[in-house]
C-alpha cells in the first residue's frame, strides 16, 4: 500500500506513548511490544491525532526544524503503518 | 543501570505460580514444578516488579501456571501499573470472574490473553484434561464487556491444526483484538509429548496458507500472529533477539532465567531474586552472561553470517536435543545434528496419547 501525504494517521488504538525515565526517551507501548522512539520519531507520533494529515504534520515539524521534512515523515510513518502500529484513514 | 555492554531488558515474564487447573500436554513449564509453598510472597513479587522497572523493563506478563490461582494478582497488577509497566495477564480464563476482572481493570491492567485449546469443544477439553470451555467463553465475554485489550492464544498441534480456519472464526466471534496461533514449541511437557503433538508437513503447509489468507481478511480488526513450527523451518528461531538481551523470566520460587525454557539447561545454575538483586542477576549472573555475544559459539555458527540474525538459534533446544548448550540449534539445516529433527518429524505418527501436565509425579494417559 502506498501512503500519500493526504493520509490522516492515528496511533493504533491499542498503542500508547510513554516517557521512560530509565532510558530518558519516549517509548511506544502496545500488547507485547515496545518501540523505543528517538526525538524525531516521538515528535512525529505525538502529532498523529487522527485529525492532521501527513502533510500537516510535516508542515508543523518543518516550521519547528526550519527545513522540509515531508519525505522523512512520510517514510517514518510508512514503516509504522506497515507494522500496523499506525492506522490511516 | 549504568551503560555498558548489556542493554536494558524490555520484557519480564513473571511466572507467579505453577499451579493450574488445566493439564495441557504442550505446556512449556518444566516437568518438575515447585508447589505453592515455594512460591514468592506478594511483597517479594512487588519488589521484583519495582526492580524490573528500574532496570528498564516496560512490558510485563503475569503468567504461570494459572496466575489467577494466586489471590494477589490484582495487587500485583495495580503495582505494575503504578510503575508504568504495560501489563498482560496470561490466563486460561478459569477464575476470571467479573468481580476479579473489575478489580484488575480498576487497578490498571490493560491486556488480557486467554488461551483456547480448540474450536471443537470435545477436543479442547480432551487436550486441557478438564472441562473448562464454558468458563473460557464466559471469561472472554467479561474481557470484552470491561474493555480490556483482548488477545486469544491457541497452541497448534496435530489434533487441532486442521481446524485453524474455525479457530480463527471463533477468536473473531469472541471479539479478540489479537490472535496468536502458536505452533507447539517443544520444551518441557511439549517435548515429553512431541510424538503425539507433532503435525505432518502437509498439515503445517495447509494451516500456514489458511492463516496467511485470514491475516488479510481480518486486517484492521483482529491482528493474527502466526508462530512458525520451527522443526519445519530451515533456520532456527532467534532466541528473543539474543540471550540475555531484552527478556527475562522469574519463576515461582524466584529463580531468574533468560528464557522460560532455560531450566532445561541443567549445566547452568540460576540465581534467585531472593538472594540477589534483579540488577545483579541481569548484568553479572553466570547464567545470563553464558551466551551473550558470540564467543561461546562453535562451528558452523562461529563463522556463519546468520549468527547476527538468529544467534545460533535456541540454547534450550540445543541442550535438550544435543546435550550441549553451545551447539548449533539442530533445527538449522547447517547443523551437523539436523538429523535429530528429521527423525523426530518422521517418528511422529499415530493417534495422540498424551502425558498430561501435573505438578506431582503422578501420570495420566489419555483414553
């Protein structure tokens, strides 16, 4: 499945993001699984609210980092969509 | 934990008790199980959970035996939640009453996994060695009603694998979010019953085909995880992504293992959280250090490019089948001992006659 920037991503309803004080980083927890998130990954996932499109998420982060991150955001989310940890509609 | 060669563990399996009302002949528990009087207390388990979180553990499985055989599961689950752990109750469903389920939910338990033996009630009860299908169905309804994340786990073997389509339909009908179809792994009681449990190559191929198609049909509603039958694979399974790397198990009497099958390796001694901190055990205990990295490997593993993929396979299986825990897992087609696996496949035949799981030494044979 090819994902476009118009897609609206949301975390799988069974997954949640936590801050892990031991590792000092954000983690994605879901039934019997863990994804350790780097700063960029965490920033992307926190914007996946089921309202914003991928283009809008990239735009928010682009302003924050002062560069075009669209391709990176699309690639990152595509991987998590493939693993069913992020769903799109 | 200080940074170093060892990574942080992510997952703890807490086997609270070996007591269980079911007698499944494929149980991965050891043949010699400790009874209730050797089990750790509530206070000891709470300390273990706290130490696990400090060590980096994020995922907790409350398992057994049947964890609900202990009256303090609710307290332990609530403690786990207060630490920020994501907790799964791994249960047969027996004892999962509405009252206990409410307490578990109110304490913050998120995920309940119920085991089913079969879609066919008669065979299910025959495998469990007890009539419990009704209680399991009632438990599943309570899981849904109270809004837990719900997984169904079914161990596949010769007597149920032909009904994998019906099993998938049953899990969907019960409203499972996830379904684990786990081909039997031959440890503990399952190794004892291997001849009776092993499916044929034709059965395995047909089931894999059904599961693959069903995965697409149910995508987005019920996630299907299909655990491969490793005897029929060409390469071994990667042991929890490496021995002592992400995973640890604490058994009822406090001994701590890198894998739930590890007590089979009789050449290792496992330290207990009753004598040592979990931190020390993870970082320094001889059993955890034994197979970290690749120094311990023999040929053909040592010079093999796949050693970074599957770490030489399962240490427990290597020991159980070859008597040498540093040997290549004989499932691997590169292993000089692969014939052990091929012989086991060939010898599996006839109608199942199980040796049922019991804590005492008593034996029971199927009809």
